C-alpha cells in the first residue's frame, strides 16, 4: 500500500482518488470546496485540513487543479507543497496548465532537490471514473519510471513523452487537434443536413471515410445519431465550453512562444468566446454547431 497526497478533488480528482482507494491505497485529500471534500470522503478519501498534512509522509503527491495559477499557488510558500515535500516524495501535476507553469514546477523542484513530473490526462470524467485515462508523462527518466508505477491504478495507457514539460506539451497539442476536428464535425454535419442528407446516414458514411475523427465518432453534434453526443442531452457538458476555451488558449500561447501559426485554433477560440459571451460557458463545447447553423438553432 502506498500513501498519496491529493490536491484538487473536483470532477477529475474525485473519481481518480476513489480509484486509488479502491486499489487499496491511503489517500489524504485537500480541496478548498467543502462539497468536493464531502464527496471524496464518501469514497474513502481521508480529508485533511492543509497542504502540509497532505504532503507529509506521502509517497507521491498529485495536483489536479483548474489552471496554472492554482498549481503555482499550491507549490509555493511556507504552506505549499515544496515546503513540506522530501527528496523521497514524487510530485505529479495532472492538471492541464500552460508550458510556463509546468516549467516553473520542474525547475523549482529540481532546485530544491525534489522529484517532479508533468502528468496530464486525456479521457474525461468517464475515463477518470473507469480508470482508463491516457496519461502523458514528462520528466527525468528515473522520475517518469516511478510515476508510471503510481499511475497504474488510474490509467488505461501511460506514455512517457520525454523530458520536462513534454507531457503537457503533448496534452496541449492533442486538445488543439480535438477542437479543430470538432469544428470540422460541426460544419460537416450542418452542411450535410442542409444538402438533404439523413444525419445518421451521413455519419455512417463519414465513419468509414476520410472525414472520420474522434470528435466525429464521439461528439457528433446532431441529436439522434450517437449516444455519446451532448446534442442528445440538451448540450449539457461532457466537456465544458470554458474549459475548451482554456485549452485552446494554452495552444495559442504556445504558438506565440514558438512562432507556429495556428489559424484554425484561433477560429476555435472565436467559437468558444462567442458561446461564453452568450452565457453558455458551462454547456458542452460541441455547441459550437450553433454558430454555424443557418439560423443559430440546433
Ligand atoms: P474541477 O473544477 O472540477 O476541480 C478542480 C478542484 O480544484 C475544485 O474542487 C477546486 O475547489 C479545487 N481547487 C482550486 N484551487 C484549489 C486550491 N488552491 N487548493 C485546493 N483545491 C483547489 O476541474 P476538473 O474537471 O477536475 O479538472 C481539473 C484539471 O484537469 C483541469 O486542469 C482540467 O483542464 C483537466 N482535465 C479535465 C478533464 C475533464 O473532462 N473535466 C479532462 C482532462 C483534463
């Protein structure tokens, strides 16, 4: 049995910690939100009142927080992770953050003689619950090898991407491709319908043709075609618009940093910004189909 500290018990951290408990490990969880703590406690997580308590005596400490600013804030300062970790503690950040925050965590850990890996995930809330998440891990080889062992109860697949920040770089690029593919499915699905095609028939054609993608297979934004689409559920979120906007923003920032031109990603950002301006940030990101339908309805 290993002992884990876990900071961030939200939609992802909740089910992920439940899986560690299920696998027979002790988990000391910390979150600012009492409701998140109560839900995790009901799954067998031991709720602690500070980051220090979560970190002290733990073999590994995960962070699963919304944004880079949250991750930095829990690492820094007298009450933070760095102040209480030892050279034995493996630190893993599984949040989706900007490259700079991830580099900050790597460099700050290295300076203090601590072990850190970036270990973001793909697979969503359902993957977190089913322990089938894809993890992409970056860091020093001896640290990533140790991380792979700790991740096993949570993952369907773990791929070591390379050195520091390579895991988060992979995550940012992957999600950018996903949202660009989602735009293609939104436009293709609307055009096909207006050209008189039956939505299900066109989906079947695209599924065995070159229009196939994960977004087309899983998020096709037309009701009555596939069960996993939010379109069948009033566009209630499986992946929120505002989180998608955050992720595409991370890709665009990385584009500025590297000089790579990302016009399709910029267009995706416009879609998400338009929905957020309408107060639809908490709905599903596949609602961008509304922006391309002739009369704005779906
Ligand atoms: P969430 O908002 O549901 O959970 C985040 C939790 O962090 C909340 O419970 C919040 O109270 C807590 N928190 C914030 N600041 C804190 C602090 N300083 N100390 C302690 N707790 C704090 O978000 P989520 O959906 O669980 O996502 C977490 C991360 O995983 C994000 O970076 C997200 O982009 C990424 N991610 C999410 C999904 C998904 O489908 N939801 C999929 C892959 C990756």
